């Protein structure tokens, strides 16, 4: 860690002021997309409606269910 790195607290404040800087981590299919903030490293997921929300344990479980469902539909 160099002396020019911004501390994690400052990065989260930056996200609160400017908004998150999303990068795509995983795109399972056209409905499910996992993204991560480049600054604060929080994980988010897009739902079927295209809205982005925090990746909570509820959404992790839902994403696993949808992944299995879409794999069965492809067969």
C-alpha cells in the first residue's frame, strides 16, 4: 500500500457523494448481472427489472435459484 492510496473510509464517502463506479464481475445470463464498485468494493446485482441493488444473502440465494432454473430451461 503506497502513501498515495486513498483510505477505505474516504472511498466510501466518495461513493456517497459521486455515486458508485460499477464494473461487471459476473454476467450469468441476460437477466442476472453481478457488479462491484471499483472504489468501495461493495457488491451489487441487477434484478430482472434492470435495477441495481446490494447483493444481500437473500439475493445470493435468489441468483442461485435463477441460475439453476435457467440451466434447466436450456436443456
